């Protein structure tokens, strides 16, 4: 599961920053792995991994 999440985040970073090189993307990924993730990213991860209703429920619980 961890590797799947890591790959998903890497793809998301490449989509958001298409002009950044592999080295910069890897550096950003390392920062995220150490605990700093933007809200848009964890929301998108939940949307991709869970059905719509479940994702919304998890988002509410995380925010609370």
C-alpha cells in the first residue's frame, strides 16, 4: 500500500509540475514522505482510492 501511495503522489507531482525534472520531483516526494503534504494532495488521494461517499466521509473525519 505504501508503495502505491508513493507512486500516486509522484504522478500527482508530475502532473502539477510538468516542467520539473526527476530530481526535483524526488526531492518533493521525500518532503511529503517526511510528513508535509498539501491539502489538495491528500484530498485527491482519497478521491482516487475510495468511492465518492467513502472519500467524503474520510475527508470530514480528517478535518474534524
